[in-house]
C-alpha cells in the first residue's frame, strides 16, 4: 500500500499554490503532457534552464504563469 499523499496544487478557493514544482507537476497543473510542457519551456531557455535541484524555483513558476497564463483549477487532472 502506498503511503504517498495526494499532491494539492490549488487551494480551497481554486487558486494555484505558488511553490517550487517538478516539470511533471507543472504539466499536470496545465493539463498537458510532459513533452508539451518541455516544448513550451523550450521557448525560454535563458529563464528556465537553471533549476534548483530537480525543481523549478518560485521565481521560475511565476515566470511561466506570466508567459503561459494562469492555470485554473478545472485544468488540473
């Protein structure tokens, strides 16, 4: 039996929780597959190439929201 808790990307009001995310988390948030997320991010190599470990920083997540738009709670899988 798995002991992993479900990830929560949105708060009770349906707003995105801004925090460091893996690329797979970002794909889920935007309702797209990981390959498409990589393509979107490939348009901004200077801003998104440097990750903090395996996560994208809060600053980078905010940058993506600015460029890709604010995802809504209804988009998440």
